[in-house]
C-alpha cells in the first residue's frame, strides 16, 4: 500500500489594515496557512502593538452569513445565550479553513468599546520548504493608536490635540499618551521580534 503524503505546507502573507483611519495604519505578516485562529490573534496583537487588554473576535463572511470566532466557549455562552449557531471557539479552527486564495478577507475586531476593525487580506500564498518556526512581520506603516483612546474617530481628535499646543485638551492629551506620541513611527525590527516570539 503506497505511503500517504501530507500536502506541502503553505505560508500566507497577510496585509492587515486598520479601518477608517487615514493615512493607513497597516502591517504585512507571514504566517503558516494552518495557524490556529487564537495564535493569529496573538500575531496581530504583537504586529500592531496592542496590549491584549480587551475582548476580540474574528468575523468571516460566508454564503451571506457571518461566522464569528471568539476566544472561548464561556464568551459564546455569556454574550450570545440564544444565538450560538454561527459562533465558534477560535482555538479549534485553522486559518486555512476560511482563507485559501489571494484576495480573500476576514475581519478582526479588537476592543468592543473602541471597535478597532482590522481587515485581514491574503496578498500571497507561498510554498514552505519546511514548516515555519515562527511568524514574521515583513513591513508596516505608522504607529498603533493608544489603547482606550475611543476608536478611529476619537483617535483623530486625540492627534489634533497633541499637535496643537493651543488646543484646550493639549496638556491632557499629552498626559494620556505618556508625554509624547509620533503617529508616523513604525519600528520594523522591534515589531518583527515581537511577532517572532508568538507561539505557533
């Protein structure tokens, strides 16, 4: 009986963009195609510099309906006691169950109060000569917004206050961000190191 061979491992390059912010805040990461969705959450947190202080979910559109992946079953039961049909625990599901081709997308929502929506799009599907030992951050632009600043629209207001010494909220805004904040900054080396530490 011939030996069965496993399919060659693949890697996905994902471009991840924060919605409703200009200029764009984005990262490009490379992950194994079979990464578990809870691990992808960890990669996205590291790539953007979020602190993993809030709830999150993945939203995948399919056949006119939305499948929502959440961190654990207790979150499913507590948040949607009467509507569990299309909600699943993310740690039980792999990325390649939903995304397999260039151009396919899903949404990653972080912090249900501020509602930071990230669009995750496959920009390349690549063969792996051997299984990836770590995820990679390949590129990106601009700093992650401060946690708890109110979401995309309030972030714009925060930047206005920081930039204008005459703004009535200037001192308060600077205090909020620890004295200084450069929205254009992005340190690829530091970000790549943080992403590489995420357990696969």
